């Protein structure tokens, strides 16, 4: 069985990198996005098992993203 695939979406580069590193060390395959536009692109190319999503981002918030995005019923940690 392959490792779970997680998309981390956060505009704070330092926090995004920390989450990426920590989750990778825990055995997850992690892809990161700096904003919701990048997240949408990655959602079209990759199949994820869960999302880690920043709630407060400039432009489109995490809440707005969840209301409009086709996240395919994925579990989301905000």
C-alpha cells in the first residue's frame, strides 16, 4: 500500500515548509500550494487522500475555497 497523499495549502511559506517536512517524516507523500489557485491546479493533476488548509489567506480564504472547490469529499484539516 502506498503512503497517503496530502495537499498542504498555506500562504505562509515558513509554516507550509514546516508542515511539509513534518508530514513527510511521518510517512505521508506531501505536495504544497501557496494559494487556492495553485491548490486547484494540483487537485486536477493529483489524487489526494486529505487536505491541510489554511483558513485565513489573502484573496480567497480557506472557507471560500471549500465552498467552491471540488474537493471530492476529501477530509480537510483547517
